[in-house]
C-alpha cells in the first residue's frame, strides 16, 4: 500500500547505554487501514516509525536493523521470542561499528496488534504454533509491511544498506522499494529452549535463515 505522505515529526539527541544517537520520529499517512489492523475503523490511517541514528551513515552503506515493536519482549523481557535479544544485538553492533540505523516500527505481533497478539499467546499455550495462532484469529501469518522504513531511509539520504535480519522478506521489500541491500548481516542470538519452537516455526514456515534451531535441537 502506497503512503499518501511521509514526514519527519521530530528529532533530538538520544543518549543510551550503547552510546549517543539521534532519535527521529516519522509518520506516514495511508489512504485506508491495513487488513490486519485489528479493531481499526475504516478510513485513512497513520503509521509511526522511530529511527535511532548513530555516526556517519553516508560514506558507506550503513548497518540497518528494521525492528518490529514487541512490548512483551523489548520491555518485559519475554523469552517467548528473541525480540529483545535481537534489539540489543542491533544496538550493540551499531555502537561497535560507530555508525548505523535502527528503524523501530509500530507493528506489534507481526502487525496484528497487542491484544490480538495476547490472544495468539493463549492459542499457543493450547498447542498452536505462532503461524497457526495468527491464522486461527483470522490474520495472515505475517501482516507486516516495510514501505515506511524504506521511505525513512530515503528521507535520511541512504540509498544502500547492510541489513541486519534473518528474514529474506525484509531484504526483498527494501530492494523492491528502491533501497539497495549490499549485504545481509545475521540477526541470530543465543539459543534458548523457551523460544525454540518459535524459531523453528519461523524457519520452517516463514523461510527465516537460522542456524540456532539446530543448536537448540542439539541441546535437547
């Protein structure tokens, strides 16, 4: 879905335990709500994205991570998923390189929203995997779109990136939007048995590139 407009809302200094960033807010206006937006009224919708930018992002393709919001993982430290571990890996790696961009999208639960995500958790406790739970609730396995990150990169003057991801769809989406992905950098984190099935499902049903699944199987 094409945005009617995208604009930068604000920018400020942002010190973190990984170092100093610039934090920027972007908003994109869509002509209608996305099919997966649970409980949203028909009509135009606004999507938000936060960019954390460190160092020189123009001399060479910078390291970029597109991270989807995960309240349960990023804030509460859930080990049902690897989201917080990936977020911290990205920030740590950007800091180590001295330059890079974290694009944080408001796409909770792979785009289905927080309450629907909690319903999916309930179904997972009853035996469904993360893909089956989304489908049972009437959603696609993955409702995320990546047009807004691509537009933010263009506004930042970044035509090419090294993308930190295990998800080939993110690479394809950026390439389709006109952002050249010069390298895919792995976003794999330490294997935990608590999210072993989650990773296995992402590998087997969603095509994610993961070596840690076999490591988890070895630990069993």
